[in-house]
């Protein structure tokens, strides 16, 4: 992306960067008949007074302020690291808020284009299952994003390589997270105009807030979906191995159903506790979907697919239904997969069916007494 070099005072820098972001937005949306709806609920000093949808509803921060917030990006403030760069926890005195600050790795795989897309998407889209972008920094060659802080980390942190002493996710929490993540995807597919294809749905991109409330994050690879009579968007294959839909990986043709496939992989991870790709397992079990497909055909084997960490504390009927949803989402043929709205309906129902392992355990230990028959005289 051809960024305009930032020079002069801070106010001039902010205006130049904001112009570049707005021009990028115009270029990206102009060919489509629809227009992305602006994030109307975000209050910001950079929001246009006339409400023009091309203005970015996110604050701009100076690099020095973000450096101070993270104590010069000290190692003990590091939350994690991904394709974009490192994420730090910090406190911004100007807004009196704890935040997560993502710093672009200038030698990393993702660059200015992904940075721009992230700012645009999260400034224009708003939903309680999407992470909230507070602002960004583009001082000189520095590129940083400022998000709300999600205290429980990512879903991946709670499913894989769990540290000793960390609480395991119970069945009810898993279904709540699955339903919430699906609702975030439904918003992108069905309420954004034009629709947005997330393209990078995976456990590490589902962040958890208080009460394990899930929010989708990292929109650097998101694309505006097909509109009108178009059935797909052609683009270079991006994403994470193990989550990419087969037709997208082979042809580069991206559709909303590509996201549904990725969601199916995530749902399988939630149910089984296994990773999408796990090279530490035998060859037949390294790819989660390839391992699961034969088991989907035999309901008697469904219990073998439940995460051992659940210790049998899950509803059998709920397990079968959740696996049925996952199986439909990871169908090889895209047109055989459900739309995300149907997935939301199914998972919202499962999340509403609270499982109490104490009641279930008692019912298993004390089965119903068979009806008595009168003794013959």
C-alpha cells in the first residue's frame, strides 16, 4: 500500500494518515453497489461532524503514547504473537483504559494492506461478538492497532496446551463460545452491506472477555464478499492451513461458505479438544477433519470424539447434535454446507440447554425404578 510519509506536527500526521485510510476505503468499496455500514456506536474524536460514512470512527494515537502505555513494549507486557506482530497489554492514561496494542512486525508476513483493512473493517462494523477497535497509530513507519483488552485471552489458550492449574472449559461454556462466534460471523455475512468474508476464522482469533464472552478478532485478511449476480470473489489463497475450505485452497475462489467450513473446523476443535493440524499425532490423526469424517458415519463412535478433558460430563444428545452441525459445515462440496444463520439457530438452542453434571450423574447412578407388578394371590 502506497502510504504517504508522515512528517510535520502530530496533527498533520493524523490528517495525512486519515486521508490515506479514507482514500483506501473509497477505492475498496466503490466498485460495489452497496456500502459498508459505519460503526455508529463508536464515539471518537475523529468521527466526522457531518456523519460521512467515509470517515473513520477510531482514534489516532502517537507512537510515544503507546510506548509509554506498554512501558516501551516490555517483555512482561507481551500477550502473544501472530502473523501481524506482537500484542502487548497496556494502560492508556488519556482514556483511562487497559488495552491490547498490536504492533506490526515490519519484517512479518502481513503489512500495510492488512493494517488498513483491519482499521477499515473494525471502524465500519460493530457487533458485540466482534472485538472493538479503539484506535490506531501510523507515525512514520510505525503501525499499531489498539483494541479493547480481552482478559481471558484466546479460545486456543483454553483448548490446547493448557497450562497446569488453568480451568478446563465445561460443555456449557463451549457451546456458549461456539454460538457467540457463529453470531459474529452471521453479522459479517448477513448484516454487513456488502457482506464480509472473514477468511481467517480460527481458535486463536476468537478472543474471550468476562464470562467467556467470545469476540472475533484480526480482520487483516477480510474481504468484501460477492454482490449482485457474482457467486464468489477471486483472490490469492490466504489463511491458516487446516482451516481453509478445500475449494478455496484449490481455486482461490472465496465465498461465504468458505467461512462456514472454517467455522466447522473450529467447532470440531471445541468439541474434541484436538487441534486443526497436529503433527505430534499419527499420520491418520494429524488433520482434524480427515480424522473426523469416518467417525461422522457411525453414531456409536460419537462419544470417542468428545474431548477427554470433559471427563464424560456432557449431554449425549447435545454432543450428537453439535457433531452433526460440525459435519455439515465441513462438507467438501460448498453448496452442501449450511448458511451461517442456520448454524446460529442450532448452536443457540444447544447453548440454551444447560447441562448440570450433578443431576445427570445422579440419574445415571440411580436409573428409574421399573413399574411394580401386582403379586398374584
